[in-house]
């Protein structure tokens, strides 16, 4: 079966445009590290479905051997709330995350933590974000927030970009073979 040259050419042009658009969007997915894309602030927070005992254990580790600055969540601190272990853990997790390279591993805490782009600051408790410690780029996963039972909604942006490019390359190859 032979396709018309006009249809084949249109398919190739469409494939090339798709590849170029995907390449242009990859800077946004990486957090705009080239200065031209959108910038996303990130915070490391406790997952709301995490077990309280696991959260307490993670707080103890983060504020002890982990080296997080936990003064604000101590009695009398602006983030102290003995009745809300999620907020307490989130503050400790976020401080640890910012001090230890802002990687997927530094926001895990035995799968009790996740990244969010929703600011968890509340009342007089200010959570510093990834932008206060970096150029604004991050290669990791993001969740939808502290207040819902959501899990990670995206995979690594480099994996996503790679997947998009592979798909576009396959599309372009298929279109080229149709012409021949």
C-alpha cells in the first residue's frame, strides 16, 4: 500500500513539529533552569496516609542524626503543634530535604514523605521552599499536596522527557518508512 506523497509529507512535518514542541517544553518540565521556563517551588511534606508511629520515628531521626533544624517545631516555636504530627513531620522533612541536596532520596523517609508544589506554611509557620536554596531546578516527582490522599503523580522529569523524545522518534521513523 502506497500513500500519497502529499499525505506522507504532511505526516513528516507534523512529526517534526511534535519533536520540536517536546524539546521546547522540556525546559519547563525541568523547572526552567535555562531561565526561559516556568519555575516551580517544591516542599517535602509528610504523606497524610503515613502511619503516626512511622512519622514520629522519622521526625526523631531527621531532628537527631539527620541534622534537620527542628527548633521551630519544639515547644514555643512558631511551628509547634503537638496535636498535628503531619505538620510537625512536614517541617522536619522539608528542612532535611533542603539541607541534603533536594533529591528524591532526601524526601522519602521510608515512603512517608513526598514532594508538593503547594506551600504547607500555616499561621506563623513559614516553610522555606526549594527556591530559597537553589536555582529553581529539580529532577524528581511532585505530588498534589498535603491535604489529600494523593500519591506521586509524575515520574522523573528526565524520564518523562526521554519517553517523549523516544515516542516522537518512533513516530518520525514510521512516517519516513511510509514514504519509502
